[in-house]
C-alpha cells in the first residue's frame, strides 16, 4: 500500500508539470509513468512505446488528440481521469489482476459492465434492452458491493449500460463520490443530460458519458425516434461548454455503415468535442431481433478499413470491438477482460450473450468467475486463432451452443427467454459468409 501511495504522489508531482506547460512537460510525465510501471510482463511496455512514439511526432493526429484533452477538458477532471484510469485501473490494478488470475486459475476482468436499471425512455429498433421491461434494478447497495468486491480483485473501471443508466443518475453520482479512486463510464442516449447533471460530473470528476450515436440525423432518428439527434447535439454542446470529457458509442448496421464511418461524421464528432468513438457490430440478440440489420461481409470489411483510417488521420480515438480483436487476443468476455451484470443480478459472460449460471445476489463476484460457464470461457479462449473471428456467438456459433449446453446456463432475458440454438442459428450463415473476408484480412495483416 505504501508503495502505491508513493507512486500516486509521483504522478501528482509529474502532473503539476503538465498544468504549467503541457507541450514541453508531457515527456516528463511519461518518464514518471515509466518509472512507476517498471519492467516485466505487467508493465504495459508496448503501450508506453506507442505513447512515446506519439510524443516524438507532434504533427500526428494522436498528438493533436492529446492536446485536445489537455486544452479542452477541465484540468482537475483530466488529473482525476488520468490517475483513476491510467494509474489505478491499469498500472496498479493490472498486476494484481494477473496475480489473482494465476492464484485462482480463472478469469479476472479489467472492467465490469453492469446495468443499474432495465428502464429506458426510448424504444430503439433492434435493441434487446427494450425486451427486458422497466421494472428491474440493482440497488445502490448491490452496485456498491460489486465495486467493493471488484476493487479487492484490482478492478477500478466500471461501465454502466441498461436500459438507460441515467434514469438512476443520482445514485450513479453518489457511487462516483464514494469510489473516488475508480473511473466510471456510462453508455447513454443523452436525453437525460442536463446542466445540473453536468455540474455533478464536474464535482465528482470520474464519470464519463459515451453517447449513443447512429450516424447523421436521418440514421439516428430512424432508429431512435424523431428529435433524438437534436437532443444528442444539445447534450454534446453542454458537455463541451462545461469542459467535460465524453465519447460516443456507435452501433453499425447494414443500414448506417456509410453514414457512421464517413469523413463528415468523424469531423462532426471532433467539432462537437467528442474524444473517443466505440464501435459495436449489431448483434441479433433477442427473439425479435432484426437480422436484416446485420452488416454484410463487404460492409464489415469497409468498417475495418474506415476505423483504421480514422485512427490514422483524425484527432479522435476510435476502436471497433469486433474488428480490433487482434489487439486484445480475441474475445474479451467471460471475465477475460470484462463481464456483464444485468439489472436482475444475473452475471452474463458478455453484454451481448444473455446466458448465466450465477447471480450476484447469491454468489460473490469471485464465485461467479469460477462458475462452470465462466470457466468454460476461460478454458476455450481464444475461440478462434483468427482474431477477426473472435466471438463464440457471431463468428463461432457452435462454440456458444456447446458451452451453454455443457454448463446448463439459462437465458437471462426475463421477458422473452431465447434459447442458445435460436440465437446461434441466426449467426450460422453470417459466420460462414464472413470467414473468407476475415481470413483475407488476417493474412494480409500478418504477412512477414
């Protein structure tokens, strides 16, 4: 503990350099980070090399992104996010997670994604949350316990989804205050972001929204309802004026791939103050899923190219969770890097895979990670040596069928339970059609 406090003091000292002269003193901050990280497999050596390379090239778009963060975000918020995310969740938390992974011989996640509520004020096309109803909630004490248990395992990163998490905005802010050493990110439709909540975010400094955006106005309102796009722009304007960090969450479908990956869209994001864009592939989850929204192989290949283009050229950090599997060794679910806890307390391996054999109200977090379903993930990952085919549902549906059958996991959809066979049957043809494109892209990116 004493060593950790010394490291935090070192970061605080280094950060004061940044406040005085950011362009000249970023390198001093990274020198401190290098000292704290040390050497070895848990030192994030490759990631630190990437940052040093960015600092060596001030003309690059990623350097411009760093400058945007320093110049556009409240300094105290930057300091808190840096300390909680980069120091606590990564440099200090990761080695503890690695130690416990070896000790317990199970997955220990880097992040926990949880649903404070199933309630939502929108009814978006193709969203499984709409099937859950609006009566399920994790209590404040239950969320607090999850976080306390997580910190014992070295986990300092918590992500809210739902439903619409901001239905519980007062509880979420109270949790931020109580767990001031953690970083909290929330997916949100942005309709409940107002000035009072923005002021609360400024006060706690460790809450970051990821606003759901579907592309241009036509694409966004077409899926989320007329007037939704206007409310997103209003929320972004407010957050930017308050100098608060925020990003977007983008679900790409067969209907919006072009809109959501255009230069115009990327430039609009930057202009609005967006710092990061998380891209998700549409998943056919739920008995009433609109399978026609699944992207074609050509569209997914285009997204592969366009997100990488964005990372090379725009002052915006973009990641595609389905197409960037090569950077994280395939599937990150099942507690390998994250897990999902729904508003009923069911512990799912993934936010897109609603099967469970454990409930957080009946077991500890560690016991859930040691359950048969989570151990099946642990023993079978990666599900494919080609990490452009990472998922046991979307690209390897037979894997999910086998794990659910073997562990007798049950559907956690309270309104309309879906069998694993029904879900996976919607992915069989997709997996077959995507394989040639995935093999081509994988071979091209791994040429000697």
